[in-house]
């Protein structure tokens, strides 16, 4: 049966359609002056912003920092000032650490942009600009689309990023392209679910623009939503400890993107080809992105991986009879 991803596509298109509002917001922020950027959140809401750190570090002169919201408030970094741009994310808009971070940023006089399911939420009420996109699915990808629009708009104005229009055109093509990938990957997602359903430990491995996905899939999906022990490992660190526990039967999930860190993943896959028979390698190069130039594809790797992993997750949850919504503690007890 062919699956219907109409709602998913519509959610992504809503993110694409925020381009004008985002450009206007960024222009006002740049007029005020921006000396650095802070990406602040918790869990998956922080991890989704990780590609933005890579984008800025490889294309911009602006320093960028990624912080867990609780730590951001606790240490109040010395580089944080009224000339900082703070981008905050919380799906519910109620995450107490993230709301506290937004309040601290407002008190400092820093520019703030927030992402939440609902605009009228505690986070939305404590930032200068709020982008809301509540939906049953596709929210993470839609949020990342808007984050990309913010970061590339910022780089266009601050660094004169020359390929801005090319990137915006590529982003506009994502809804159609990602739906196509969902259909392409379904059979492989079913196989993954059956191969990994009985795993008691899974190691995820990635780097660069895909590090956020590497971390969040281990912690927010495999552990939080499936109650399977997991560990995210940076590809550059794999050979400095973690590879010692790899055996022929270890369950490995390796993410290969098309960014500057790809050689780090090549080294990992060369090793696992010899010493492991259960490595599931997701390589973004294997998936078509019609209308997107080769030199832009690397930026789009997180969208490809996220789209594929959504199908992996749904199939894994189904075959294990463990819905992704099942929780033992989260929102059920005080913590």
C-alpha cells in the first residue's frame, strides 16, 4: 500500500513559506548589530539546531555556540551580550530551562528568535520573534527549514554569502524531494526494523552537519521512545575508545553525509566492513534530490537523514509493538 505523506509535505511547505517573515526579522536583528550566535535548547530541540553550528562555522565570521538551556542559564557565558543573537527551540514552548534562557536573554537585551508548537506559549511570550508550527508529523524538518532560512539569511547580510538564492531554491524543493525519499526508503526501513528489533544496544555514528541527528536518534528515539540502550559516537572519536567494544554482532547505525567531514565516516565504514556484519549505513549520496546542485547537496544532508530515520523509527516501533509515544517518566512524574 502506498503511504500518504500529504500532511508531512504541507507542514514542510509551511516552513518554506516563512521565508519573507524570516528575512525581515533577520534584517532588523542585523541592523541592531550581531556579534555572535547562541543556539539554545534541550534534547531533540537542541540537536535539530546542530547543523546551523556547522553552517556558520564553515561559512561565517560570526562565532557560534551551542548550549543546553540549563547550562546556558547556569554559567551565563562571558561572550553572551546584548549584541548576541539567541535562537531557542522547544516543541511545547514550555520547557522550563529554555523559557528561563529566553528570559535571561531578554534581560540582557539580546535579540531572540524562538521555535515552538504554539506561538502563544511561555517561550513565544519571551522572545522577539516566534515561529510556530504545530503538527502531528514533519515538525522537526519544518523547523530545520526555517532555521536554515535564518542562518543563510544572516550569512547573506553579515558575510555576503554568494549562494543564498541557490540555497533558498534548494530549500523550496525539499518538500517534494523528501516525500520522494520516504517512498524510496520504505522497504529498507522495514528490513532495518526487523534486523534491529531485538537489539539491546545500538551505537550511532556521525559527524559534522549530521552530528545533531547522530545524537538525537540515539538519545531521543532509541532510548527515550524505544527504551533500548544507545550511545552516539562522533566519527572522529570512534577510534579513540568506542571501537574497542565493536564485535561482529554489534548493532551500528552509521550516518554518512556529503559535507566536509565525510572522510571521517569513510574511515569508520572501512573499519566496520572488516570487523562488523551488522552496520546499517545510511549514505545521503544514495538518494536523489532533483533540482539541487551538487555543491548544495551537502547542506541538505540532515533533511535526507531525518526523512529516512522517520520511516526507520515508525517501522521499528511497529515491529516491537512499542509506540513512539510511550513514556515511563516524561510528563508522568515530577523531575
